[in-house]
C-alpha cells in the first residue's frame, strides 16, 4: 500500500472520529492492508477522546512499533487515571516537552501540586502549557502566592494562562484579586468572563455576577447556568427562572440546572415540568438530568414515575443506569415506604454497593418504623463504611437500640468516641507537619 494511501486513510480516520463516526473509523483502520505508526497513534488518540480508554490501551499494546508520539498519546489518554499515567510515564524510553507537560498536568489536576512541582523543576524546557498547568495546580492546592509568583515570571502569556490565574484567585476566595487580573487582560475571552462570573456567583455576589453577565458579548448558556445554580442555592427560584428565560439557546446543561434547582428546593413537580419541557424542545437529557429527575420524584413521593424513568433509561434514552442512578432510586423507593423493594434493589445491583444506599435504607427504616430491617441495614453500613467520609454513627446506634441490640449500640458509641479522638489526633499531626520542612517525591 503506497505511503500516500496510508496518509489519506489516516486523515479519513481522524475526520470520521471528529464527526462522531468512530465505528466507521475503526472499520477503516481494521480494513487497511498496511498501517504505519501514525495509523496506530491516530486510533489511540480518537478512542481516548471518545472515552474508550480500554480500546486505546489494547491498541497501544498491539502496536508492532512505537515512537515518542505513541507513548505521549497513551500518556495523554491516561491523564485521568493517575496511577496508570505514572506507570506509562516511567516506562517511556524518552520524554519530550509534551510528555512532561501531560504528566505535570495530570498531577496538578489530581490535587498533587507538590509532586507536580518536583516534576516541573526537572523539566528541561518549561513552556506556556506546563507553566499554566502548574498555576492551576498551585491554585487548587491553595498555594496562591506561589501561583502568582509563577504567573508574574512568565515570559509570555496566553488566554488560558490569564484564565488560570483568575481561577486560582477565585477558588481561594480572592475575588477582588481575580477581578484585577481580569481587568489587566489584554483581551478578555469567554473563558475569562465565565470564570469571573462563576467566581462572583459562587461567592454569593449574585448582583455582581448579573452585572458582569449583562456585559458579556454573545454570552453562551454556561455563565447563565452558573448564576442560576447559585440563585438556586439561595432559594431564589423566581429570579432564576427569569434568568433562564433570557438564555438565547437552551442546552442540556441549562435545562438540567433548572430541573436541579427546583428539585433541590422541594419543588419536585416544577422540576418534572421543566424536564418535560426539555423533552418537548428536543434537547437530550444526560445522566445528571436524570439524577435530578429521580430526586424530584423522591421528594414528591412519585414512585411510579421514578420507576418509569429509571427502567426506561436504556430503551428511551440510550444510557445505562449508573451507580448514582441506582443509589438515587433506592432513596426514591425508601422515601415511599417500600422498604422491601428498596432492599431488593440493593441486593440486585450489578456491583458491590457502598455505604450510600444502605444509609438511605437505614434512614427510610427509621422514618417508616421498621426497626429490624433498620438494624440489618445498619449492619451493612458498618460493613461498607471503610473509605467512607461520613458514617452516620448516631443513626446506626438508634437503629440498634430500636431493635433491642443494646450491646451493638454500645459498640457504635465506642466507635463514635474513637472517631472523635482520631480526628483530634489527625488535626494535631497536621499542625506538626505544617511546621516541619516539606519533603515531596514523585513516586512512579
């Protein structure tokens, strides 16, 4: 097969994938009598972009030969899987600026700013992308002075760099400083505007967010949606609804914001009304939309509707029920007092349930007065508690007392005391560590 034909096929595969015709791109790849390294690299990249990390890994392992682009493409594909990215990075025969930057970005996005800083210091050639990644990572870690120092030392900045510094200030509560960076930008873009609007909204400065929103040229639905969500947090549904009506083109995110806003504020039927209007507008719901719909059904006691939306996820909407959908459905059923059905759903889940659904069932048992089932749910909560952030020890203790299991209730009380002592010890250790010399290492 002539090199020119291979190059043409590679371009066609990339074009098909960009048009969301990944299956056709795969078929073309499989039918190619000859492939070069670029063919394999293209398929690794497009599968990763479409969320098929397993297929990218399979292709990477099957490659007859690899170059630095192959390794970097695989590293970029694994950016959200830090453990795998570290292994890939360590196994690379050589590193280039791109691979260094991808690894730094992965560490920064995972909140490991210090590990990212160690790697950043080793970078042979720091570029605008790697420096911006470090600014974002330092901002996320709360190291705002270091982030600003790095920003000030940049030999050149792009729009992403400016937006990263605005975000670093905003997420640490320095709203005025974030605004000063925005005002100093040579040319404001939509990302910077949206970041600042979100900063005002999330800080509770709704009027400032609205004032800025009115200045944005050709605003997309995103900044409107951020302000709507902030209004909903304060229970201001009427202003949120008026703002929603101003959005020029409603998309999935903006509709979902209104469904969630009403569900969170106890207006379940209004939430379902927005959801039905969304369907009539022909806007596709996503997994988050359905979660808000199920929540609305639970708060309104609409069990039949909740079951219908849950069961028809695959047939009507082409999406598989996620872990969160199962857990939310347990809450819907439990709130309706159908405790046996809720327990049956937990038992039939296609994965090992964690503490969340058992806690929902436990709370429902308390509400509906089923002491023995509540004690059984309490057992499961204790068995599943490892790795959980919040364990409802008081609820568990009361469930055991209600079922007459006095010794188990005493055991839980001891756990509560130990947890309180452990929290105190951890706080003391954090203070001691903060006063010691920092020592960080990248483990790969």
